[in-house]
C-alpha cells in the first residue's frame, strides 16, 4: 500500500464554490502529479511538479491550479467550480527507476468531485 | 498520433479460469510499457513495467509480455480470483522528455464470477 493520501474522498458542491483537493505523500518523492479520469475513460495529466516551487501544466487543459510549497504536499484548487469539473481526480507521486523514464508511480485513492 | 488501445473493453470469466488482455500502442519513441490494476473507486496500482529489451515479466499470477516490433503487449492472469475483478490499464511511456510522457489506455474491465 502506497503512502499517498487524498482528501476528501467524495465532494458534492454547488456551482461557483472554491474548492481545494488535498494530496500528501510520506515517501519523500520529488515528482508529483494530478490526473483527471472520467468513468470508462483514460487518465489525463493536468498538472505535475518536479519538486518544491516547481509546477507545470499537463496535457489536458484545466482551470485548476496547483502549488508545491512542501515536498510532501501538492494541493489542487478550483477557484470557481462548474458542472464540467465533475470528475475523479487522482494524485500520484513517483520514485526514479533504474533507467530514465521508468519511474514507478504511486497513486492516491482519488477524490470524486460532483459539481451541481 | 501516439495512442494506446486495449481489448476487450470488458470481460467476464469464472473463478479459477485464465484470461488474457491485449494492448496495442503506437507510441514512439518507445521507452517502457506498464500494466496497472485499478479497483473501483481506487487509484491504479502498478503490476509490471517492461522496457524495450524485455519481452516478459511476471508478478505472481500476472504475466505480461511485450513485442516491441509489433507494438503489442498482453497481460495473462492465471487461476483468476474474485479479487482480480478490476480495471486493467496499459500505460506506455515515450523517451521524448525527462518526465517520460505517459499514454494511458482506457482499460479492460474484468469481472470474475464465483
């Protein structure tokens, strides 16, 4: 079982609310990621970080923002939630593999967000 | 266009039976291929990872194969158990960046019946 945690696990909110999805890991990993996944669909990378004070946008355009002030913490924020933001959000961290690009990613349990 | 296609989309088998899941990819330049297991409502968990020089890798009852020439991979599950019911996701990484861009398949939803 990986030591990566996400809260809340489920969230139902109204349109226009500001929300923050929490993600923390205790493995000391430098690289962290946020993915978005709709039912039956593939994961899409929306944000990633190489380490403290490093954040980059992923492949899927997202209105969310992230911060990385501490190694273990990588929160995702939506300033004004909309029904189109309804999805599952998965946080991950990775440790380097023996070869470049073979990092093993460890995923959190996810946050299922529903915006009414 | 870099893509990962998995088949079948869903599969139902009886407990104790074997099954094989397929993954075809067009990702280039290829770095490695991973299989993940994702239980309902949970994050994916890594089962195997193979580089271009490896053509088979086992993890307990799970055996993955890779043919880098035909760009195909399979995941074979032996003596299935009820706990194998999950989505199995094929993920291919390219060598285009330090990050190792990951391309995810949509998964095969496996259901094991008693």
